[in-house]
């Protein structure tokens, strides 16, 4: 993709959970990870995928289309009064927005030129130069840490955790606004021992607060529509009340944790 055109699979308005205030989320295609629990599995592929129509299984529709920077900016600026009143803005998500880094950088610049608070949700799996470039264009970096163990990280996401942790350290050293999130997945990273290991990994990097994301099954149907295997089919969802002990382990180890 280019600086002027990006492949987007959704633009979601009035989000309250992906940065401060009322926000618009721009979901970009492409991701270097293949997390077993991904709720947007089609976003892994940069190419346009055909999704089966559940009403008419013989037909299908594209899962995304190409947008110009102008189109996305115009859509986002429709809600500028809501951003200004609530302290909100625009968050780039995915997939991994750093895959389409030229488009993401151009989009972030335009939004900031219009006085919009910018954020990015990222796996941190990007070339350090690309990561640093986009980090300098956002007011908030929301960085997911999937697993503390390199081997288990590779088992469940398809890649190691060395590069994401390197970039996380860079973001913290830069002194900007950084939020670390941990998706808590049954059978993957949900034990008390996992919580302790996360603390031992993150505390030396200077992480003081984490957000815990309990596992859900919101994306299960998407695998079926894509005719893809879902490795966590039938695994029960987690709820906040299931993870109070997990949360308290962080607090006991000097890291504030919230849902």
C-alpha cells in the first residue's frame, strides 16, 4: 500500500474503550502475528478476502476496501465536536497499523494538523525505525504484550516476543503516554504463575500500569464465515470476576492493573 491509499476493513465511531473520550477507530488490514484468539482474523491478511454471506452461502462479499487519506480524515472529522467535548480522538487499530506504515503516518499527520488527539493500538511487532516514526506521531501508544515466555509467544502468535519488547522499551524511554495491555487467555497465560512472570518481565522496563483484557468469543463467528479453523473454539470466556486474583498479583508486585 502507499502513503495516499490504505486498506481498511472498518471505521467504527463512538468507541469508548480504545483511548480517552469518544473516539473513532480505524481498522487497517495486515498483521505479522496470528494470535489464536484474534477477534478480527481476516485482518491478518493485507489482501482483500471474500467473506461468505450467512444468509446466502453461495455468495460472498469483500472484507475491506481501499481508502484515501482524504476519505478517512473526512469521516473522522465529522465527529470533531465530540472529540473536543470529551477529550477523545482517533485510534488506529487493526490488524497492525504499522504494516501499512506509510499510510498510517500520513493519516496521523493530517489528523494532528486538524487538532485531533491520536492513538495507535499495536502489537509492537515492527521494524524499530518504523515503530519510532509512528510513535512520534501519536499522543497515546496502546501496546499489547501477549506472552512473557518467548517460546509460548511463538506458539500462540507465530512470532517471538523479542522485537515487541524492544519496541515497548523504546516507547517507555521516549516518555510519552503508553498503555500496556495484556489479553488474558485460558490455557495460554492465565495462571497466577503467568501473572508473576509478566510482572518480572515488565517492571524492569518501567511499566507501572497494565490493562487486563479478559478473553471473549466475539470473533468466533468470523472464522466460520472465512472458513478458517479457530483454535479456541468452545473455550469459555473470562470475566473480570474470574481475574481478581490475577489482577491482585500485579498490584502485589508493584504494578497497577485494571480491566
